[in-house]
C-alpha cells in the first residue's frame, strides 16, 4: 500500500470568524502534511505507467474548533466526486458529522458538483467532518464527455475575479496559440510552469492570477488560475479542477480545457493521458463525435508538474475557479472564533496492469 499521510494538521491560513448577531462567512482550505509513508507492498508511482486500473481510498477530516458559542451553522462541503468523471468512477462515499443533531442534504451543482449542506442548531466546541471515498481510475475510459454547447459557453470563457488576464498573459497566450486547441493548451501549460515557481505558503486563496504572475511564485491553485486565464483569453474554454494526486499529502489543483472530441485521436492525447510528440489533427463530420454521442471533451493538464493528468490524479470537483469548488465553507451565528485544521490520507488499494497482473492490499 502506498500511503500519503497528512497526520500532522496545521491551522487554516485565515482564522474562521463569526460576527455577533449576524451570519459571517467562514472559509478554509484543506492543508495537510506532505510526508509520504510507504508500506512494504506499496506499488511505486512508476508502476502506474503500465496500469489499466487503479483503486484509491481517500480519507479527509475537516475539524473546526470554536472558542465561543456558535449556533445556526449552515456548512457546505465539496469533497465528494461525481459518480463518474471520464475514466474515474466513484464506488463508495461515507460522510460523518460529529454533532449528533446534524442534518445533511445533498444537491447537484454546475459541472456535476456534489454539494453536501450540513445544518447544526447548536455547534459543539469541536466539530468534525469525516469523509471516506473509494474511487477507481480506468486508463481506457477516456476524458469526460461534454455537449458541444460547452465549446461556446460564456461560463467557461469569461474571466472571473481570480482569472482575469493581464496584458502579459494575453500577449503570451496569443503567441502560443495555434489552430489546435489541445496543442495550444499544452504550450500554455509549459509557459505557466516556467513562469511561476511553486513555493508552498507563498500565496493564499484570495490571490489572483495577475498577482501570482507578477510575483513569480505561488502554489498549484495559482498556476491553475493563470493557465485558465490564458486559455480563455484565446477562446479555449477552461475550468479549474480540485482533487488529489498520488505522491502528495495535500489537495491539488489543475486545469481541464474543453475541445472538440474529434481532435482526440491516436498520436495526440489518448485515454491514458499520455502526450505524444506528434500534434493531434482535427477532424470533422461524423468522426468528430465520440461513440457516446458527445461532441466535446475535457482534457486535463497540470501546470504545476507540466504534464497531462493521468491515473495518478483523482478529481473531486470542477468549476470556473477555486471559489466554485472550495472544499469547505459556511456560515454561523456567534461571537466566537472558529479555526480549521484539515488532514488527508490517500491510499492505493489496488493496481491492475495490462495482461491481468494486480497488486495492492485490498480492503
């Protein structure tokens, strides 16, 4: 088993506060240790190159501690992936709230968001949200399929406050753009990787793409925002992805670009997420429609690591930017202050390889 451990929690970057007699907003980011603990039977990351299927278990805890009375809590969690996202299938989910009188409702939001809303009348001094997921990634199921209308969707083409491009971004994006949106996105991914150095703790959840590029430093969230801003600036719909990645103990962020499904063919970006040197050639007509009938597909790029996302990535949610998919946020009434700590652990339960070989621990 390959265990990614976040057993040492750290407080949320910004204290979570409640205003007296009003409903102040609280937001937090899941941050965890980046220590990696490997068991004797752990499949190494390189072994995934020959994998056909990988089964993951993701366990997260969001713990809030309050130093005063808090009531009428309405809390939103976006920590559960949709039943299917391209080649990723959700097999099970378990959400537990430590408050005995907690009430949980589920809703589906834009882009397939799975939104849990938890209500608590009187909040205990310590409140835990524990989520356990089992998901499977399949190499042969391809990218998420979308209707053709998404290719011209203003929702994924218009800038947001976090993804408004600067003149530098626009000029660079235009210089990298070509007739093939997949190849353009790949070049933008590399440009962002070169321009923004990954420095943990150098930015926060309110940092804009413009600020991150100006500073030349940031985290995966900032790199994703800059890539999204540049892709949208040249007419490529792009969305922010929140999830987990093998080899890291903290949540990760990357980008999906929406392209005509017919562009994806042998020699380009295949179902495994591999990038070939040959640029994919656009096709039109009936061949441009996938067997499932969708005319568009979402291809995932990771500007933090300068590559196409593959079986090492577990998608939780997609949206216009970080604010759409913040994993934990809410409102309560009270004069007390709430502080968030978050821990995370991702285990590989099983790896199945071409030819029928398998390794892992199972349950």
